[in-house]
């Protein structure tokens, strides 16, 4: 099947843009269902201990307060751990809200007050008297390094690739060396939309659940297992998500509480979290890293050692790939990798944009900068000398790798050749000028995804899949792919998502949605095309009598013969002639699941190279990131406009990670203290200046049929390191503990 409508690769406006601008796009807390009650969560003020007394009677006596749920009165639920495990749960025992009197971490939900209005529920929660018995807690990761252990006791535990060669030998062979410790503090996702769930009670334990999530099917199976509901009883809907960054990959506790309250009260219930409570669940874990590099006289790496210790909760083993990228990105025969966890009294960490890689690339790319100086080489030249043409970690060839082009095009755009090597040697008037670089690598993954395509008698195409939209442009690019596949104008195509009544798709994460759902859209449209061709043959259209799908094309709302475009039939006429309201087709994911079980033939990754300019006031040591060039090789770019937005957001986040972002823990209380937008610092307009995004051309027919590699994560990688390296070039001060705040430079 071929087509002549050319939408893929064009900078198309967001099809969901008008709904967002006009306010008709509804989010989880905006569905005003009838007979609605409001739940407000009470959070623990202590980090560890137990509840000794709850005095609910005075609050229950308030007119309009319907119920107070605590561990003392919640109904019996599923007993086994596996009933509480969602699709991406790590090893260990999942957190169970209101399960018992034990307090495991600060801000743990300890009660849900349900009332007729939100204001009353909030007030009632504020006067609910709860007494606690506090015991000593421990939230300081550095104190527990000696107790750190290798994860991987369960199938969900990550273990780094096996070391190769002999690092000790490689270290001795090196003529130049560097060795240092790197660290960053915990970070919280902080999307603009806070977590909320609106449960619409339909009677007879039947619910419509409007949830903030990055995976409606994950939320559905979670509540079904706990509450013993069927798929028909628990429909989960999430049409729009106001930012996720990974925070919505796992069901959060407001979903559990809202469903529980609705089932018990047989009423519709909404539970919304506050900004402070957004700090009461997953986060990017604080991570401590050690990197040692050695090079030969020609600047080639003779040894890489990368070891990391990350925090996890007392009840789950959250793991992520922090060190593995160091065995893949650069050419080196002797690589030693290690990764351990240490348990502290916090909630389980959670995947956060470019999980693991964002942490690992900071240490690796700053270390590469330090090694370049030690070897007397320009940081870009040093990376080129250690370029990897073959994935030594997996012992596989790359399906494609355009990182050299990223280096070349990014450096040319930035003007890197004008850089002088000595720190502090470049100035703009009074200001110290620094130029730094970094880069990254991210998996190009494809997951099974089911898609249905349906053409109605008016010639309108509806394509549906239960995937999510978290602001990445899913609505738009799937519409583009479908419109091009069926030769229809964009206006004649509607993409429907975010509902468990639709065909099943994977979580929106991992940079795999475009590749997974997008390729399935093509497959579904191809099957629809075959059904339309069969209908043309039923109509005894002589031109199509013996035609195969490859003999025809879809263009301008018509089915045409490729060899003679005058032989055509209008698509809506085919549907009308069928006597049915629509002709539809759905692809199967069975083969895709089988393919995933086979050993890979290629190493499939996206890459990027980042170049950064900073200007530093020598008296105040204030840092301004004045220019960034991010050159990205991520296969075929479906929509350069939405793709550019993805990378722009990544760069802003990288600047934030380098200079501002940290969840500040007061270890005396075991609590994150800057749990608001005022003190959890992120960039504002005045902090962001010129950002150039370059999409390096890269064709890859091995990664998937459309050649998509995904963008959500890779654009973030290397940015924080490049900023930090630029600060060193400007000031001569090497900071290895992020964020780089003024006090660390003074």
C-alpha cells in the first residue's frame, strides 16, 4: 500500500492545541460528575513510628463530613503483595495506603476525610487529632554506603552489564588518569497538574475512574486486583495529562483512596493531592557515584570504572541503569561497573525523565571533561578519539549511529573551534565565559501496542489506542501517521486515546510511545486498506479485480491503482456500498510480543551531543546559561515542531538539574523541606536564553518500520554535565556535587 499525502516529517500544529487553549480539554480533577463527594488526605508529620490514637468523633460530628477512613476502619482488601504490584513495580513489598498503624516515611497518607465540599474536607482534615509514637529514622544516604547491597533478588531488579577486560590492568597501562566522586540530591517531578482521581459511581460497583496517569491499563489492573473488580466495572480514563515525566507511571495513592471511598460510600468521590503532597511519593533518587578513567598517550581510553550507590525505600528495591551507559558510549576494552542500593526511610524512588541515564551521564560526562584536561586534549577531540563504532557491552553492531554527525553539526553551529583551552581565558567584558560539552545515549525501544482503524460512511477515519498523552504530541503525530497511511487530510482523521475501553497499549514512558503506537497505526491502516480493497473488488470494479494491496495507493480520499491513477474509487463510497456504518480493522500484537523474546541482532539507541555557553560574574559567581546547542540523532522525526518542543523542555530541565533543582531533606525531621514551587527551584523565563535544536539526519530500517527512535529522554542527557563543564572552563572551579549553587563557586 502506498500513499501520496505527505504529513510525516512536517512541522504540524498540535491537533489538541485548540482544546487546551479553549479549556475544553479536561484533566482528572475537572470532571464534574453528579452527586460528588470530596476527599482530602491527611499526611503523617513524622518519618518513622506508629499511630497510637485517632480521635475522629469530633470531626465526624461536623455537618457535611461523610466519613473518615483510617487503618482502623478500612475494609478488607487483597492480601498478597502481587495484588498491589503494578506493571512497573520494583522488587519488594508495595506500599499499601492505610494498611496499618506503621509510619514508613514523612508525609505518608494516614487518613482520608470525605465531605460534601472540598473546603469542608480540607478544614476537617486540618483538625483531625492523631497521636504518634515516633522512633528514630534515617534518611541520610551517605551514612549507609557500607550497608549498600547489590539489587536483583527479583526479576525486576537491575544489574549492570558484566565488566569486561581488566580495569586494574587498564589503569596501570594509562599514562594519564582521573578519579573523582560525583553526587546529586533527590529531585521531584513536579508537573504542573497535581495528582487527582475522580471516581464516578454508576451503581452496582461500576465505576468510571478519571485518573492522572501515564498508563490507564496499569491503573485499571491495579485497582481491579486490590478491590476484586472486573474490567467492565472499572473503566479508567485519562485523555490529557498536565505533565508526567515518569511520576504517573505507577498508580499513586490517591487512586486507591478515591476508589476505596467510592465503593464504600456508593457515591462519586474526588481525591486531589496538594503541592506539598506531591513530595510524598516517587522521586529521582539521591545518587553517589565514583568514576575513574585512564588513557594512553594517544588519548584512547585504557580503563573505565563507574560505581554508583543510590537510595531506595525500606520496602522496595527501586533500581535504574546508572552505570551501564559507561560501558556502551565510548570505546574501551577494560570496563568495570558496579551498582548498589542503600535503604533509607523515604518513599520508593520512581522513574524520572531519562531514569538512571540522567544521573549516570552527569558523572560520566564531567569525568570525560576532566580526563580530556588531564590528557591535554580538547573535550570534543577526546570524545571523537574514543568513539565507539560497535556496542562492546552487548557485543552487537549498532542499527545506526549518527553521533559523529551530532558532534560535527553541533560544534559547527556552536562555533566550538573558537574555544580556547585554558580555564578563565575567555571573557565578555567583565563576565567570565565558559564553553562546555556533553552527550548521551538512550535505548530505542518498541513495545507491543494494539490499534484499531475505522472509516465511516462520511469518509472520516478514526484511529484508536489506549495510550496516553502527557504533552509530548501523541495526538498529533498519530493523526499525521494515520492521515498519511490512508491518504486523507488531517481534518478527516481523529485519533482517540486514554481509555481502557480502547485497544491496549503500553505505558507512556521510556521514549517508546511514538515507535510502538506509531508503527501499530501503520499496521492497522494497512489492514483497513486491505478491507477497503476487498470491498472495491466486491463491487466488481474491473480495475481492482486482481489487484493486491501493493498495487494500490490511497490519496485525496480515494483508492487508486498505482499503475493508472485515473482508475479510482472514493473511500466513503466503498463504506456506503458495504451497507455497514463503517469498515474497520485492528492489528494484532502477538507477533510483536514473540519478537521481543528473541535475542537482539542490533544495539538500538538514540544519541545526542550538547554544547553550552555560560557567563559567570567573577564577583558574585552568578551563572547565566546564555547559549545551548543540542544536536540529536533519533531516527526519523515524525513532527519537527513537537519534537523540538520535547528537546527544548529537556534542555531547560538539564539547566535546572545543573544549577537549581534539588529536594532538600532536613534529616532531623526526615522530611523534604522545599515542598512547593516557591522553594523547589526550577528555571523561569529569565534563566533561559538561546537554545538551538538540531535533528541530525539518521535513517534506520532495522529499529522499526518507521525508523523512529524516540526523543523524550535523550534530549536531557549531557545537558547538566555540559553546563557544569562550561562553569569549570569559565572559572577553573570543578564542582562535582549538583546542583552548582553560588556557595560552591565562591
